[in-house]
C-alpha cells in the first residue's frame, strides 16, 4: 500500500469560488500509478428520445455508487456526466474496480434495459500521449466538495473506451453494491425561465487564458440570476417524489426483497413529507434541514476537461451566454454544445440521511449533458479533438 498516493485526493486544498475551476494553479496531477474507471451508456440519445433519461441518469450515477461502495466508501475523485461517469483511484484498487464495473454493467442491462460501456485506463498510458489528468476540489457547500478535472486525459480515456480499448470483458451475475443510490425526486421545474445544460471545452493549451476569461464571464452572467442560476430552490426541491424513481431504486436489491424495499421507501417518503410540512424533527433528522442541504450540496456546475453547467436562466441571460460562447468559438477559444429544457433531474448518493454530506447530481430533465455533448461532438467531427491541457504545477 502506498499511503502517500492513497491520500492524494484528501490532501488537495479546497477552493470555494467557482471561477477557480479554469485556473491551473488549483490543480495537481494524479499520481502515476492511478487508473481511471470510465463508463457511459451506448445509445443514450435514443433512450432520451424514448423518455428514459431518468434511467440514463441513474445508470450513470450507479457507476459512482458501485465503485465507491466496493472500495469501502473511500474518498476518491469522480465526475458525473449524465449518461456516464468517471472515477480516479489508486492502481492497487484496479481489480476491485474492474469487478464493480462489470457488476454494474450487468445490473444496468438487466434492470434498466440499457447497454453500458466500461473501461479501466492507466494514467501512465494517458501521459504517454502527452496528456495529463489534473484534479482539484471545489466546495459546492461547506458540507461537500466535488472533484474537478483538467489536462485532456479524462476526455482521451473516454474516447478510447468508445473505440473499444481498455474494455472490461468479464461478465458476472454478482449484484453491485448500490447502497445510497436513490432517484426519488420528481423533475424540478424551471423558475427563472428554462433549464440550460452547457458544455464548453477549450481547443488547446494556447487558449486557456482566454478560456478562463470565458468561464468567468459566463459565471458573472449566471450570478445575476437567483442563486447563480442554481436550478434547485434554496429550500430544496418540492416534496414531489417520482414513483418511477422509487421503482428504479427498489431494483437495486435482490428480487425477493423489492416489495419490502418499495414499501420502506414509500414509508420514508411519506414520513419525510409529514415531518417537513409540520417542521418536526425525528431524532437527529430534520426534514427541512435535509432539503436545504440537498440544494446546497448539488453539483449543478463543474469542470471536466471543460465547463459543464446546468443552470436555470431567463431568455435574456441565456442569449448573453450563447453570445459569449459563439464569439469564443469563432475565435478558436472553445467548442460548445447547449441543450434547453423546462426541468432539471436529480440523482442522489446518500449513505445516511443522518449526516449532512450527502451528494446530489443535477442534470437537465430533457436530455441535459448527453444532448449538449452530442451537439459538441457533431462540431468536433470536423475538427481535431478538444485538448484541455494547461501546464500543471
């Protein structure tokens, strides 16, 4: 065991101003012996067209849940991408991660009817391509921080997976440990105007100064909206729970336990609703505090080899953001994709409602990041891949 590399992520400083995601000084390179566990849904665009984006989101989040649970809930950097996810971890955990990825792929196919790709990519192979994987920690709230990634290596790993390289071929019927994964919230309707999912990637290391200015400008525009364009109200989402999400959550346990699991979830939902309405604590659990924490802890904006945001904005602010992006793309600073919809979706990783560090993954409710990425990819098909690799300290 290499204690120094295992403690790498925990030792990173945490920054609190989101504009810092484009500042290379906030990032540190992953240790050489680490690997990236990557996964995505094949045919996610078709599944979205069929109205199955909630299942697509749950499949993406299940990768994070399965791998982190298999590792004993150790704190490792990860990124949720809507129709997929990535987790960085020390190489000594590769076998455990491989088994967890194979297991969650089987579960996604059997229970959600989706085809998932999974792969393990060594950081050393990424660096052999002249790319890197830098990681930083952004505090979404005083309670949780999320990993941000730069260097171009994560995007390269995803492209290799889609090309069939580094694939995990083994099959297993062993169920994944999806403890904490939940999808109970109904779609969250836009309050300012519409929910806009944005992906913007820098085109080369030479444009990173201009790209950092672009990120700051976009953040400044969203800051003019209520709660910086956060799609989840400050008091938390309305207590309108999704029966489809509850059924999907119940499918994370063995078939013989699903009825009791469904009844338990329904009971908890009813109890939470009652406690929230009456503002009555239940032991250490305070329903109103919990929903406020849900809002505060949500990852509605991030950096994963480029800017990703799902924000609630009115039309004038959206048009200003699109103008900034279009001008930057015309100057060769970035490529971007946008998708607009009327609601946001939330998928959660809550190991215990009694603690306040639960995590919540936000995406657009009508295709979100997946459709924004498809529009960006259509542009990328005629140009070289985006290469986000500022010099790392």
